[in-house]
C-alpha cells in the first residue's frame, strides 16, 4: 500500500450544486490530515456580493488567485486581487469574494484542516450589499 494519494478534480464533489461555477473540496477526497484545500471557479457576477459574508473562529485562510481578478471585501475594505496574487485572511475577519470581470476566475483556498469547518464559520447577511 502506498503512502500517497492522487485525486482528479472532476472526481471531487462540487459543493455549489446549481450555483454557477464550481467549488471542489479536495481536502476530504484526498484524505488530507493537516491541510484543507479547495478549488473554486467563479464566472462573472458570482460570489458573495449582494448576499452574505462569513468569518471563522479559528481558521486562517489563504486565497491564491490562479486566473482572473477578484474583489475581496474584508471588513469595510474592498480590494482587488489578481492572477498569481495571494491574500491571507485571519480568523474573525468578515470576508466575501466577488468576480466582476467578464472572464472566469480560478482560485485555491488553503487553511488548516479542522474536523468541523461549518462549526468554525459564522455568516452575516447583508455584509456586501
């Protein structure tokens, strides 16, 4: 038995369901014990603008933009993060991400793996009107 594991992205569950784009939680599919990693593809006008924001109690997140340009709302600030740029967001920071560009954006989200990610997150309706 090998001590490594490989998964194909198209074989990993898409958490978004009918929402446009894809969000694959690679962490559990690959059996990661320490690191959480998520791939997301965001078409134009998708994300949390006009919806809710979220924050974490304990998890720091790093968002790495693989392609495109995204807007991030962090507390009261809105900033652009472009292809091949990364942003670190500490726990307790309210956040949202939005693609306002005509092309799809791709990003990788990395954090510490925890047993109850939903229990670590809080949402805030109307965070980014």
